[in-house]
């Protein structure tokens, strides 16, 4: 199966900590334009949108839109149905009406990369990948990992989580990987570990909460063909867990 992706980098300069605000502002811009259908708007946020109202529940599917930071600039990465939606936004001139933190900043595209190639299948040979800021567990939910006896067991667990993350994401995109049980992931190095800073909203009060789950920068080898920019793990829609081939 061919995986269709589109990466668009904008002139908007920001810090990684501002991605939460960028995502909200971009969605508000699209919703306010009235150029997209309710279903197209729901793709932007993975929440149902109906007649001008956002519902609070999350749609359990692989995000078609990922909001990212690219060398100091805001970036949008789309996959599957998301590609057509971002093209519709661009062609409709909606980007001229972008507002963030009460400041109007028309968005201009400075880089664009579209790919449509065969991926998310098992290859005959293994390939090396880098996995950036991968968050396998929600904040405070990694007790089972730390309870393991040694690093060998922990690496095996991480490799299994990574493999399952790719397989489940592929399935959500309508691409069941043939012989997925035979897929293999080997972690060759954990280059770096750090606490990731992630902003969420309290579902009751609406106030911002800062979470700091553990993230991993990993080098790995796998026989799965994974498209560049594909992301797995927690908070993948906001730039965590991005995979790049070496």
C-alpha cells in the first residue's frame, strides 16, 4: 500500500513549548473559515465537530494531522485523508487569516514535501531508523517498565511497544500489515532520555496542566518499511515520537 504524506513548514517562528497554542490557533482558523466540512474539521483535532460545536471526546484513530516544530518554524505534517484537507486549506486562502495569541500573522509556506510511496509493510532486509522524543507511557504510568529486573528486559519491552505502535497505527490508516506478527524491531542505542514537557487541559476546569513524561531518543533497526515523519507513542500529534530513516 502507498502511504501519502505532506509536510508543510510555515514562516511562523515558535518554540516547541508553543506547539499547543499553534495547534489551537490553526484549528480555530480553519473552523472560522467555514471552508471545511464538519468531518474535515474533525480530522484537524481528532474530536467530533458538529454544527459549530466541538465535542470533548477524542476519536480513537491515528491522527491525520501532526503539529510540529522544524528548526524554529511551525510545521504541519499530514497523512492519508489529511493531505487533501491541508491542500484545500492552502488553496482556499485560509492561511492569510491565522491569529495566535491575539496577533494576526498570515502564514506563508517556506518548505513543502509531498510523498506517495509504498510503505508500512515487512521488507526482506532490515533498515536503520531514528526515533525522536518517543513517549511510550502517559505521565506517571511507566511503573511496569521501571519494575523490570534489568535493562535487557526494558529494551525488549520498548522494542515491543514500538513495533505494536507502528502496527496499530497502520491498521488505523486502513493498512493491515501482512504477517505483522513476524515484524521485528531491535533497539541498537538509547541516545538520550529526558523529561518531555507537554501541556494538556483539565477536562473539568479547562485550566492548563503541564505533564512531564519520560521521552527517549532511540536508534533502532526494523524490517518494517516506515515512512519518514511517521510518529508513534503518546502525544504524537504534537511532535513526539517522530521516526526518520537513516
